[in-house]
């Protein structure tokens, strides 16, 4: 599919608008009213794998649904093809929704899509969504910032980390003991991230959590330390999208009941269905 799409002369001269919509972290209850409105009025929806169950049920029966498959390691469509599809349907005069998990402007490449569409004269609207770090922290009751504990929070992505990206990261700033670090798509790169953070000076005993399928009924949570979380999460969690939180704020979540066996462990990994 060509990246340079021209509107055929036989199609409407006035292109349709494109809405770049955040579907939230998974739970349909976390959709914004703006997102629901955009979905209801769409003629065509291009949606990602991370869009939660029930979200597409707000679309009207005649809508065209196009899965574009953007999920870490499982891209069914290249970004250039997605751009071209958005433009093609807009040129047809259709109301287009590009539906993304979380917030479209947070590691969602919506900035690239918006620039591409605006370059071709398409009216673009961005509808924000609850990003994964906020949803996972809320469902686990982990305060991302807390007076006297964490004065800042940093969002980073481990998706497609290569040597060049690794070298470009300022690990000393990420290894802040007085802040909170939220790592998107952090499961596979967690051993690398942990080693780099410890090398940069963050204590191996810093509390850490991995939250899989955050806000969904299948949510599972693993609590450990920076040095032990990678192994525990790899052994005990599934292969769902996972958000990693690192920082002392984790110690201020509501505590689970500890058994005598748990108390003897230097780190614990608790896995349970999200209520």
C-alpha cells in the first residue's frame, strides 16, 4: 500500500475528519464520554489489539471495523500502511476513528499519524484516554506520587529497545530513589532495565511491581524488589501486556494478608484475580 495517497476525483471533495481516540487501559468503564461519542459516530474504526473488551460495542451496527494489530512483537500492519488507510477513508468523506489502547499520545504514535494527516489537509481531533500507568496504579491502589516519598513520576517504554536506544537513555535520571518509574511493555526488557538501574545507583531492594492486564478481570499483580522482579514475573505471570512500577510508593499500597511462609521471604510475588 502506497504511503502517498491521492483523493480520486470521483470521491467527495470534502474529506472526512479523523479522531485519534484513547480507549483507556482496558476496563470499558474507564472510557471518556468523548471517546464514546467518537466511537458512536464513526463510519470506520481502525483499532489496536490493546483495546479492551466491550469498547467496540458502542459503535453503530453499520460501522466498518478494521483491526490493525499494533501490539508489541505482533504487528500485523506497518505504520505506513495504517497512515495510508486513515487517509484513504478520510478522502472518501468518512468519519474515521483511530482507536488505541491507553492514551493515543502516550507511546501510541498518534503524533506521527496526526502530522501525516494534517499534511494532507485532514481535520484531526485527539481524544485523550486513561493511560496504562494511571489505570494500573489505580487498580492496585499504588500512589504514583506521595508526599514525603515520591515527588515525581517518569514514564518510559521498553518496547523495541535496541542498543542505540539504550545508550541514549539517561539511566542516572531514571534511577531516582525519590521518584517513581513506570515502564510500559516492560516484561521482556525488565532484566536489562533492572541491571541498568542498579548500575546507575538505584538500590536492588527498591520495591517493584509488575501488573499484567491492568484494570481487566484477568489482572494479575506481582510484587517483589528491583533485583528479583524480573525472574518472579517471568516465572509466575502470563504473556499479557504488563506495566512495571518501581519505587517506594509501592510500600504504601493496601497490604495483603501475609502468611508465616510469606513473612520468611525476602521478596514476595502475589498473583490474584482483579476484583
